[in-house]
C-alpha cells in the first residue's frame, strides 16, 4: 500500500511551521530530458536523448496564513540566500529535504480575515535520504 504526501509537517531551518492545508507542492529537481530527432539519411531517423542540467533544481512551495510571526519569518527566509534547509515529513513516507534553498519570490501578503502568503524556495535537488 502507498500513502500520499497530503498533510506534511514542514520545518524551515529546524523550526516547524504551520501551512494552509493542501497548499504544499514540490519538484524533486531531477531535471528535464530533451528528445531530438537525428537524421540517418534516406528518410530514416533516430531519437537522441540528453539531460538538461539547467533544470536540476529542487523546489518547495506552500501557503501560510498571514500573521505578524509569518511576516517576520518570510523576511528572515528571504535574507538567508542559499542557506535555508527545508524538511517535509509525513508518517510512512520518506522525508523530502531541500538544502541550500533560497526564497525566490517576493511574496504578496493578503490583508484579510482569510489572508495567505505563498512562499517558493529553490535550491539543490531534493534529497529523500535524510
């Protein structure tokens, strides 16, 4: 039986944070594979497969409710370029670990009763062997 990563616990720099349910998303950072056609002459061809190393970037993103504490955390994370470590855990699944992460967006804070802010981090490909 497999269990999905639906209610992860998120910690940033060993500090657990609360997130908006169902807002977490991630990219492992395994990169893209480019497929091209190579002509063999006489109408024949074969495919050529290459890795795009520029796309080997891990990503983690989520939403949080806007509070004074959230605003302060976002400001700190933004300053810690290449220094954030993010761990997403859930029972029965392997943790997803993002190292050398930088917050890449300059997020908008929604000032309302249900206001949220979305943060996006990118860095090294995610490690699943924490």
